[in-house]
């Protein structure tokens, strides 16, 4: 068994960016089936165009249409493509200097083996079927046999200049809890609430952390906590929000479990919201065992025990 | 300028860390080691700075979690860079120069194995024309390696010589995760991976943490008989685009080196995650055959993201402390294909320093 609990996690976000006039001009060109470069103060044609001149720092204003045919100036083989790359089979990345440009453009080259690529070979743009004003409007480059010409892109479906671009970013991780978090979640999966005690300040942390944030010392001693505790502070939630699971009004409270020095945030049920108070004694109410997982949600909520309220002095250090 | 020295160094490196993305479990023992090296407690550290990125392992605000390893009640003077440890050290060096603090502990952590490192690093590229193509780190380095081979600046044999020397030297480094040289011919007989790169031309995916301690003047002398004085530190950056720079060169590394006095350097620890990049760096920094390169094994033996550059500083400092060398050089890189470079010199004395 791994020391830690682990699970796959995907973090994804669609980045929506405005292009500005220079990158916008380049992407508009791709949408229209034309590769556009920018001329620098030194007279070089650069593809994609630079927003600002590298020497004078002036904004690029002179644009040049270049050919969609060019020459490979460097390449590398991609034996194991990763998600999102232009091809899901082995391919080459290449630097291609298009005819009419002075510096190369980075893109993919669709060939079946490294034996089919050489520096200096002639290649042409393969246009994507649906072009929207994005670097992927170029599906990739393909070898150009002698006598073959560039491919004219089918007409674009829009005439408006491209001013924005959406790039989807999605990252897959094998996410690991810390050993201490793993202890906590494994405990919950068995119906127990586990904490750890700092050997320096003797405070009991729940959930346990890898080090006591006060002292920086590892909290190694495991402590099983009581299932009853005291409400130290609370909030009545009246505002609806996206993803809300419970109908307002309801009470979120800090529950200081007996024996712990850090309160846990949880839901209070079994009592009208306006009767919840600081010092109220509550106990954990668990979901049916067959619904348990490695989750704090195994505890459905906390409910009043009916015992007399705790004295303020017993929890005033924990507010 | 105040005289500032590296007086502490600790590291942990491994292929796959079975622990949290915050690496607190690794940082706690590393800090403990540094308290033992310096005789300090955390209260003696005037400034803390860390280097990390949440993209690496997919945990938000991991650097905020990581301060648990310090213990921050009462609060500490702390900062963070989304850069290598060497740049965290640069920030700390400036902080000490301001006179606000006399000491600093800088650290970095990263769990590269949680994701697909070479893919994750596409997020540091131009978001309009590069990231959507997901050009992975190995491919970008491959384009650079080919450019140098085609131009006749280096060849596969020279690359294999770098790998063979690195893997041989790594046998003496307990932290190296890939080690064991053989011969240049044997390495050249191995299959291509990302043509023109073989696997031994590429640094292994490495998890780990590292930390350095800096101290000014007498504070440094109290810790070490022979502090490794930072006699020069400089960093520059090149354009990101692969098309607009000569890939066979690293002008930013050249410029960083030219800002310092590199005469008399005996040992150079170069942060070259790909074999051909060491060849570029040696040339740009003008390091002759009399300079011992990467006796630690360098980044081809292990290269934890965010620590790999700072570890070069630590290795170079260690050789000053021990008296093995009087003057050493450390280099750190960041970005695709040696885009950004930091160079510093470390010396056993502060005569003739060049700040």
C-alpha cells in the first residue's frame, strides 16, 4: 500500500485572451488561410509577427503575407505524444522558415518516422478544416514533393477581424494527500476522527498537518478524537450560491472536538438556525456506513447533544 | 555592497516522492539539517524566500501550505518566486543588501512526478502561438540540439561525452537518481528517443527540495570557517520565441557571465538539463578545459524542478567550505532551451570581488 492516499485529478481552464492588433492580425490571417508576418526595424520578416520591435521597441505596424510553403531549419522526433499535441501519433516538431520570411515558425510536421525528415526539406501548411483564428488553424506541416504547390485554404466563414482567442488548458495529475491527511481520511473511512499532537506546544491538530504551523515541528503522535464537541463560532448562511447543496438558511459552525485544539468547520442540523449558539454541545451524526468514503462528508452533520452549554472559559483560547 | 556568503545547503532528491505536493514532509528535515549546520534556530533567520509552482503538482497555494515547515507564529519575513531556488537566492541577496536583514534561508520544492512534467512546462510558453501546440520540453531541447548538430557547433559524440562524464561523477553523489557511466561508444549505441536526443541526453524527471542559507559579514564567519562568499551574481533573459534567437547560442548566459570576473574559476556547476546545453554554456561562459565541470553529476543525474539550479549553487559552495577550491561558479537556467540564465561566483576570500 502506498504511504499516502492518491487519486487522479484534472485541473482544467479555458483561457480567454484578447489578442491585441499584432497577434490578432496573424490569427485573422490564419482564419483566412494566409500566413502573415511582421517586418522588424532591421528589415526581417518574422512569423508569427512580434508585437514590439526587439531593437526599437516600437509597435509592429508593417505586415507581410508570406507563403504557406517553406523549408525545415530544425526538427525533433516526438516518439510519445502527450495530450493536446497536434497529432496523437508519433510526429515531428519542426522549425519552418516560410518562403518570404526570415525566421522560422514552430509547428508540427506530419510524417510517419524520423527517416522521413531532413533539415532543408520542403514542406507546406496543411490547413485545418474549420478555421477560427487560432494557431491550430494550421493542422500541421506536410512534406512537399517536387512539383507540388501550396494548398489553397477553403474560404473563411467570417470576415470580422480576430480579436480574441480561447485556449483550453487541461492538466492531469495523480494527486497525493500528505501522510497526515491520509491518516485523517483513512480514519474517516473507518468512522474515526484522527488528529495529531505537536510534541513542542502539545496542541492537537485536526485535520493533522505535516508540521505544526506554530513550531515547524512534525506532529507525529496520533490522537483519536471524541465525536462530541463545542460550537465555538458559527454563521447562518442565507445567501444562495452556485453549487450550494443545502437550502438556506442553515448553520455552518466551528466545532471544537473534545481533546482538539483546532476546530473543524461543519454543518449543524437538528436545531432551528436561530437557536444555535456559542458553547452549544454537539455530536457527529454519520451517514450510513455503506455510503462512507475517504471523506469528511462521511459525517453528515453535527447535532445538539442536549447537554448543558460549555462554559466560555473552556473554549475561549480556541476562537 | 555588503559581503554575503552561502553558509548552508541541504537537499533531497528522488524519482517519485510518495507525499504531498507541498513537500512539507521533506522541508522539515531539510530545515533541521540547516539549523544543525548553522547552529541557528528559525528565529535567527531574517528572511525566507521559496521557489515553487502550483502547476507542477496541481495543488493551489502550495507555497502557503509549505510555510508550515517553518513555523510562523510569530510571523516571519517571507516571500515567494515562481522560479528556481537560484532566483529565490537572488531576491534574498538583494534583501540582505538593503540592510533590512543579515540572514536568509531560501528553499524550493517540487513534485514533478504528479503530472507529465514535459507537458506541464508548455504553460510557460507564449500562450497564443506556442502553448496550444503543447510543445514539450524534450521536443524544444531536441530542436535546439539539432540546430547545433546541423551547424557543426557540436555533435552527438560531444553530447555523449557530457552524459558519460556526468553519470560517472554522479556515482559519488548520494542524491543523484540516475548514475553509472559506461563509455561514449556504448552511450552512442543506445537507441534514439526524441531524435536527436537519447534518454541520457535528457535530465530525469525528479522530485525534491533544496535549501540554501545566506549570511552577511560576521554572521557568515560565525557559521563557517570558510564561508562561500558570493563575489558576483548576475542574470539575463533571451526572447521566448524559438524562431527569433540563435538556438546554438545563449546570449543571456554569455551576458550574465560577462558581468562577472570569471578568472580563476576552478569548478563550475552548470544547470544544463540537456547534454548539449552544457556545451553551449561552457562556450558562452568561456570555461576552458582546466575548469572542473559538474563534479556533482549535474542536472543529467537529477533535476528537481525549482531546486535544480539552486542545487548547483549549493554544490559549488560546498567545495569552497571544504577548501577543495578557492573560486567556483554556479549557473541556473529557466524557460525553454536556456532562455533565462543566472550566473554567480563563490570564493573562499573576498579579495578582488566583483559585485
